[in-house]
C-alpha cells in the first residue's frame, strides 16, 4: 500500500498546501487502474482520484448498457417466437372448431 503525500501540492478546497492525512478528503483506493490495468492500493486526495473514478464509472456504464441491450434483443426474439406460436395455435383451434361444427349441420 502506497501513501501518496506530496506536501508541496496546492489544495483547491482549502486554498492552502495539502494537509495530507489530516484532511477528510484523504481517501484510500484499492482496485485496478481502468487505463493501465495495474493494481492500485493507495491513499490520496479524493479530488485527485476523480478523473480515474469517472473513467471507471464510464467503463462500467458501457458494460451495463451492452448487457441490457443483449437482454432486450433476447427478450424481443423470444416474444416474437411466442407470438408466432400463439398465432399458429389459434389458427389450429379455429380450423378444428370449423371441422367439428360442420358434421352437426
């Protein structure tokens, strides 16, 4: 685990030099960098993590959108199949009713 403290960095939130681990925004992130794939296990300012987290969020949203589209396509094909089966069975029932009714006349 790395602790990223650079005391000469300017903090846009408090308009002073970074106070490091004394700050409420000093956050631990563990995971994988979405751009490089390397493992991350570091403490740093939450504001400095935002670009990387936004990239990861976009990646996850694209993945979710693809899964939803795939599910939609599968649902549509199954619905079309079911509608065709129902239409065919309805025609068979109507034909059977016509054949049954004719001998009774």
